[in-house]
C-alpha cells in the first residue's frame, strides 16, 4: 500500500505520522515544492527578524524522516489523476499512489485591487513569499500593510525590525475587531501605536499606484489620501488553496469538499487542513478551519482514516493563541466580537492596559475565555467550558488556570473582585 | 498551478535567508555615546596603567579603571534598552557576527581563549592587570594580588555588568530578574568577598558556594586534614559545610526545586553563563548526537572524580601502601585537563562558538550529580500548556543546554531532562505561552513511570 501526501505542512506531517503509527509497513511519500523538509510556518517571521535560522524552524531532525520511512519528494504536482491513481509532476516522473491526501494549505487573498500585481506587492504565507520580501525591501524605506489580521501585524513587526516605516490600514474601527471584542482590540491598537506604527483605522485600500518600471510607488486609500511606499503587504486573510484539486476535477466549493472523515468525492482521495471544506449537512455553513492547531488535528484524523481506522473529526472546544508584538493572547471556547443575545460578558483589565481577561457565560455556564498578557492553562479552561461550569465555580478556581511564569504578579484576587462586582 | 510558485531560485537549506536589508537606523543617542566614551576611557586607563604608567598600583588608579568601565557599560545597557517596549529582544541575533559565529565571534573566542591560556600557564603576561587590582586585594585579603585574584575580580565585574544587561533585557520578566539578582549576589558575596575576607583573617580561602564534586578537593583527604587542623575552629566548620552541602543540601534542594537552585541561581560558572554568556545561548548544539556525546562525557567526568576521591581516601587510610603515587597523579591530571582546559579555556573561551554552557553541559561533575537527581528524584518539571505549541522552535533555539524543548512541547509532554538548568528562557521566548517551570507537589505526576523513580532509572540503563 502506498500513500502519497501533497504538502509537507503541519497537516501533511500529522497525517504521515498517524499513518505510520497504525501501518508500520505502508509506503508513505510526502511531496512538497516549497521545501525539502517540514518547517514551522508560523516561524517564518522569526527567520526574517534574525531570532532563528531557517534550520531552527524545522521541528524534526532531517534524519527523522528516513528513520520513520517517510519518503520526501521535492517537486510540484501539476495534476492529480484520481482515476489512474497517479500524480503528474513538474519536470519529474509521475508518483503512483493507492491513497492520496491533499494538504495544500492556503493562499493569500487578493481582492482585485487595482495595481495588486505590481512589483513590491505581496502576501506572507510561504518561504517563496519570505524570499520575495527579501527582494522587495531592498532600498525600501516605508511600507503599507492592508488587512488587520494576524499576518498583517506579524508583517508589521517584521518590517519594523528592519527600520522600515509601516502604515497599517485596517478597514474596521479597531484592529481585528471582527474576531476580538472592542476592549481587547483596543489594547492591541495601543501596542501597535506604542511601537511607532502608523495605524489607520476605518481605512481601506482603494488603489495601488506604480511607477514607470512597474514597481509600487504608493497607495491611495478610500479617503483619497496618497501614502508613499515601496512595499505593499496584502494580508487580508487567506483562502483554501484548491487550484490543483479543482483543475484535476475533484469536488470543490470554497475549499476541497470533504466529509467529517476527510474523504473527497473521489475514492481513496482525501483532503485536510486549510484547503479542506467540511460539508456539515444541515448544520449551517460548511466548516473551513485555517489555523495551525486545526491543521494538525485534522491531519491526525485524516491519517487515521486513511490507515483504516474508524475515525471522525470532532472540532472540540475551540482554542487559539497569538502574540501581537509583545502582547500575548489566548482564547478558549467561544468568545464573540460582540455579545450575542443570551450571553453575558465579564471583563477585567489591568490599569496598565497590559493584561486582561474576559469570561463569557451563556445560560449560567462559562462558554468562553479570552486572556491578554496573561497565560492560562489550556487543559483547565477547556475543562471548564466542556463541563459547563458556572461563573462562581470558575472564579473560585481561577488560580488553577494561571500559567504565568513563577514570581509574576498574580492578578486573580483583583480579577475575582471586579468580576463578582459586575455579576452582582 | 501558478507559474511563480513553480520557479524557485533559492535553496532554503543553504542560501536565501541571510540578513535582509535594513533601512538606516536612528543614530546612537547622546547618552549612549557618552557611556561608550566613558567605557573607552576606563579601558584606556587600564591599558596605560598595565603598561606601567602612573597611577597604576594605587587606589586612584584602580578606581580610574573600575568606575568608568562599570558605569560606562551599565549605563550603556540601561540606555540601550530604556526606550524600547519591554519584551523579547532577539532581533538580529542571527545576523550579527558576534552572536552567529562570524568573524567577530571567532575573534572574541580567540581573545577569551588566549586570556585563559595566559591565566593558567603564563600569568606573567597578566602582571600589568594584576598590579592594577593590587590595592583592592591588599585591603580585602591582606595579601598582594595574584593572577587568581585578578581573575576573580574580572569575573565578578563581568557578572555584575552583564547582570545589568539582563535586568534591562528582561524587565518584563520577574523570574529572570530575581534569578539574575541571585547569581550576582552569590558571585559577589560568596565567590569573591567571603573567600578573600577569610584570607584576611588567616583562614583558608574557601568558596561557600562550591561543593564536591565541582570542587573535588573539598572532600579530598589532604584538604580535610588541613582544614581540621587549622587553628581557630573555622576549618572544622568549613569541612562540615562542604559535607552537608554535598550530601544533604544538594539532594534535598534538588528534590524540591530541581537542579536550577544551583546551576542558574547560585553557581559562578552558571552566573557568568547567564549574564555575559546570554548573547551566545543560541549557539548550543541541539542535535541528538550532541545529546549522546553530552551524556557520555559528563558522566565520565563524574565517574573519574568519584574514583579519584575514593582512591585518595584509600591511599590516605593506608598511608600510600595500596596505590602509591597513582591517586595523586589522577588528582593532578584532573586539575589540568578538567579544571583548566575544560572549565576555563573551552568553557568560557568557546562561548561565541559553542554557546554559553559548554562546560556545564559536557564537563561539570556537579551538573551530572544534580542532573541524575533532577531526572529521577525531583519535583521540578517544565510543563506544556495543552496543545498550544505551534512548533516554532524559539524554545529549542534559545536553550543554552541544547535541549530540543520543542520535541516535547509539540507532543504536549512535560520536559524532564537531566541537563535542564531551569534558566526559564524557553518559557520567556515562547510566543504562545506554552511552557512553565514548576516545582510540582510530588514527583509522581511528572511523566509515566516517575512514580517509581528507581525503576525508571533501571529501565533507562537497560535501554542505554
């Protein structure tokens, strides 16, 4: 039995390892055009800022793959022949498979802005993008970043570390406020401004203006303002990378359509991670998840299914984390950007604006927690949400969740006092 | 497939990610310039006096060096970090020659190594410097300065000056600040002031913060009889202190707090590594191969010390009848190869090449003992926060002991490694809040099998 995996990102790797666990004898081939070995995509920024070398971002030693008999193929797949069970490769011999996993990840969104294909305009997703950024910053003094999400602020931090002046255009009234409640969002606004980034809220990109040699000269905003720059970072989200699957006739919607076990509409062809769109059958919108953790968990389940296990993906209690310059953020359960009918929000923020916690309850049970500038335990918060604990219970046990380093100022007493006051 | 993704004109393994271009930086501030000028003045005073110019050898001459060097450097570090937002300061580390084995790094390595060679074998070359610190030595210990006093003085100044840098670099992190204050305190008090003051009162020069097997002679029979017979009764106490610290305090403190109570809070070698060595911590080798070499080397040194100590005692008890001169030559051999070459020349000299903990990792017998205790009989562990790890590798990169922390974190496992000195930097640099140093309630919940520590030890020996 031979399994081929397209993509060596976290999803492909998680799948390969879970197949190997269940099927010690199967052949596993993992194909990537981007890199010879798996690297940690979220660490791209640290290579650029000089915190780590490229090799430091590889989660496994190079010998690991041979030891686990996972064959690595460097190259681009140009077509999937699902009926003939083979992959057509760019300038390489075709790869035959019995089972296939498509884990091609995402690509940066471009919304048809005028000038979006000019030199100096780019997203940040892959090693190729990183390499392109190395070229684009040559001689650059200023940059405009469009799109107030996680990649946008990372790109801002990266360029800032090279002394490049950054103007950050955010369409909403506050940073990432389609995900974060306004208070948390405003804490991040402050962090951005404190770093000397020119944050422009309620500002949209209208047009990217080029010079005679086809390079960016500046942008025009929806307020008809011209901002001079040599780099434009387009970071308005990502979409499933489905071009290959679509061209090969595999069923796609926004992503590659799969069931809860990551089967596509073709026999023995699976898709998981950022590129997959899970058909939810009457549970509302189909599910597309595009963060590291879901990629890893989806890959693990897809690998189990491919290895012949009865396995179904269960998204579980949501969690995520991020770091905005020096401000850390963790979230557990469901915290909406605006309070929903029937939900109550309890919020504490340290007077220094560096730390905050939000606890959301619904029908008397805690359903979501946000922490900023504090570290809280995943296992503890998850169990509170899973067990539907009351606000009182959570406050009584709040200290159990604190995951800050030793000797850090403990704010729990203050938090409990404030939230009890709000709940009274 | 889009054309531009298929064309690929760099090899990510070897080329492509050197330093990106940088827009011009703001020039140094006036304060920073003045600080550097003051430091430069101190260094100039040192060089001139070392070459024989006045007022070398007087208090005035000594202060003309110490004050500008200390305050120039300290105020430079203060001003350098003061206007930055508190947080992790690792920008450009891999782009600088000093911190990424460039020409500057090798140069500093050669200078450090040269200093140690002079210190151990050609102290006459340090005579100029020794003369400068002579007034301090005379008042502290009552005797003229020699190369070892000069070394101790430089070492203490380095820990304190670079300690200021650590305070500023980690001013958002109280664990790092308190730990830095601790190594500064023990270096200044226990490893510098007290031994010298003991000498002033005609007592043996004794380092209260070093014990067997790091200072093996503290349990050698020769030292023993010298101390016990020393007039005044303090010698008796020092023998008692040494034995209690080795056999009682070490296992007890390691059980409660892990190896870190010593290695990154008290020890002088650790103190220098955690202050002056901090810019080089990422240079440690994280490979499995390095881990294998480390285990063989560090435990071999420990075995060697234990054997030497036992032989010396047998020899002493039998008045040399059994081993004759053999045990004495073992002792000398240790002093030369381990004490001088390993801990000094390679241990510090190679900071810019192999990272700041080469000696602690590959050679220190105390670290070996503490490591065995930490691995099998301690409550200390680094816990992982659920599934929040995204494998970025900051933790492994900045582990000075070369532990591949990420390998555990990405599997959601606790990190319980003999070599971990508990510096806490992995937890500090983690961008997702995944790692936490903890003294658990017991050693039972650390990892499967740890409820029977001796069984785990036997298992690991079987699988070795």
